[in-house]
């Protein structure tokens, strides 16, 4: 029986750990959000609608499972980066392997003052993930509009 302070003992431990190293990456990769749970939400278009700015969001769920409910907390930031308007929107249900367009109005906000839309949080999430944090990390944001970004 060898003890920890004998010569060569530490080398044996290092060799054992080196053998386990390739398997540690596999388990770590499985802990993250899988690509199959991803949902891409794109700010596709904005236009004036009376005293409001109407936003068009393209929701692309080609890779994921059905989302029964997905309520988002959005902030419109003006061109100076100041929070101008907050809006809670329900984008669900979003069927599996489906792409949708949803329209939402930011009341009392002129489209020319839009600088950025922030996905601040997920308020409700019922679908392929179990927590709001997983939902938020599984959402990819994008914008088709050069002057208005959509970020989280």
C-alpha cells in the first residue's frame, strides 16, 4: 500500500486526472442550453402607427420545441440610450418548427426616437425549459433595422 507522501504517488494522481480530462468537457457542454432549445427573435420592422411606434418581431422556432407561453419584458431606449418606454408582451404560443411575426405598439413613442430595444427579462416561460433563466439564455436576439438594435 502506498501513501500520499511516497515518490511517484503525485505522478499517479496526475496521470489519472489526465485520463478523465476528455470526459469533463462532455458533461460541461451538456449543462448549457442546447441549441435545440434556442429561439431566435428578430426586430424585423418598425413603423409609425398614430401616436405609437409599431414593432414587428419575427419569432423563429425552427430548431426548438413548442413554447406554450413566453412573456417578455421589453424596454425601448431612445437614440441617447435613455429608457423611454417599457412594454410586457406575450409572444406565445410558438409552435414547434414554426416562424411567426408578432406586432406590438410602444404607445406615445415616436419611431424616430428609437435607438435600441432591450430584452430585459423573461416574465413567463412555459415550454421546453424549466426556468425563466434558461428561457432567457435560450433566446437569441437580432435586428434587421440598421438604426435600431435588439439586444438582451
